[in-house]
C-alpha cells in the first residue's frame, strides 16, 4: 500500500478498537483506506465496511485494500446516511470510526480548492457532484451570513471586517480562486504569520469547508443513531480536528454516558504522540474520543 495519506492516531485507534474477531470495523471516512489497512493487517479475521463520499478517494482505497479481498466491503455515501443505505442487521459490528475532514491528497489536489497554499478554483466540495461551492458562498452570500459562517465554523477573529472586505472586493469581479480569497484575508490580517501560529486563511478556509459540506449538521443525530443501532460492546471512535466539532462530540458522548447508553473509555480526549506530530505535523490538531456502547 502506498501511504499517500498517513492515518492519524493509527496506534490509538488499533488499541481502543481491540481485536474485533471476525466482526466488522466500520470505517465511516475510509479515505484511501489508511486506518482500515492497519486494522485488517493487525487483526487477521477482522472485516471492514468502508464508507466515503469521495469517489476519487475510493478508487485509491480499492487499490490499497485489494490484497484483503472479500474481507472488505466498500460503499459510497455520506456516512451520516449509512444507516439508511446499509442493513446493519447483517453485520456484527465491533467498532466504528469517524475521521472526517479531508485527506492530504484532497488537500493538495490542485482542482479541489481546499488549500490556501495551492492556486485552484474555490470549490471545497467533498462530493463534487453535489451542492454549492465555496466560490458560490463567498460571491453570493450577504455580509451577515458570511460573518456567521466565519465565526461559527472557524472562530475567525475580525469576521465582520473580513466579510465587509469580501463584499467590497467582489464588486471588482468574482473571488473564484483560492489565492484571490487568500489575498482578501491577508488584506485584513496582514501577510506576516506570527511564529507558532497558523496562517489566518487556514481558519477562514476551514469555516467555508465546514459550511459547504455541512460537516457539523448531522453529527449528533448520527452518533445517537449509531448508539441505538450498533450492538452492545461496539466502540464508537471519533477523531476531530477543530474545537467546534470536538465540543459537539464531547457533549453527545457525555449525554450517552449519562443515559447509560455508553461508557466513556477515558474522560478526556486522546492526543497524537509527540513522535507522530513530528512525523506528520497536520496531526497536531487531532483529538480522539471513544465510547463503548452499553
Ligand atoms: C481525514 S480523511 C480520512 C482518512 C482515512 N481515515 C485514512 O486513514 O486513509 C477524511 C475522509 O473522510 C471523507 N469524508 C468526510 N466527510 C464525509 C462524510 N460526511 N461522509 C463520507 N465521507 C466523508 C473525506 O472524503 C475523506 O476521504
């Protein structure tokens, strides 16, 4: 397997999952199959049900997992709809992982518009056959709507100033590429990035990506549904990459624990090791939370 995308907190996922026997590991965000590859390799009888919305990632996943033959089943859909698409009565599920966001391959793809460092059309849709693009958002939404998106999904400081600047800039033509948007961001925040800080465009791009793909919309309902459908003892594992998402997962897992429907394996999130962050710096923001269903 070509490790074009390094699976984040892979060791921790394997540890908390434990040996599923011949049960299924449901990888809700299969990407190119990184986590699933290591689960299949480590646990010889385990099977994977892999889900992703992005066909280009699934092409790679099929290739990367081909050596595991019929131990792997792949379904293309939004993971939030997986309970409508797959009959879980047929699967003995030992663990389910949600590792959302985007893979490094998606981030670096010059056609997708996820990175402020690569000049590309301002798209950001994970499923390119569906929905509105980031360019549609930036070029058509009102100042008030843009402020809401930047604040709620990116915790962007100066969200009002940025939205105003976008409205003014678009009078001179559409902001339809990543670098055009980055220029506007730099006009508001300056070009210099203080040491140890991320470029302000990172938060702005994150906010737009979350909005365009409605990443937070159904998380709580999805986790509650998973808790009601999956068998007792199954592990529900979530890796978040930003605080807005992590707060949502934390609250939902706590609620399930308080209702006696799940047990928190640890009261606090797990973080990637220093070694992992050194080898794969983007893993730095990851937080893993896990519950065992009761
Ligand atoms: C960080 S990558 C996952 C990488 C994977 N765990 C691995 O190790 O190769 C995130 C993946 O989740 C997918 N994804 C994000 N949101 C999704 C959703 N709502 N439904 C299905 N797939 C989604 C993305 O297309 C992307 O391939």
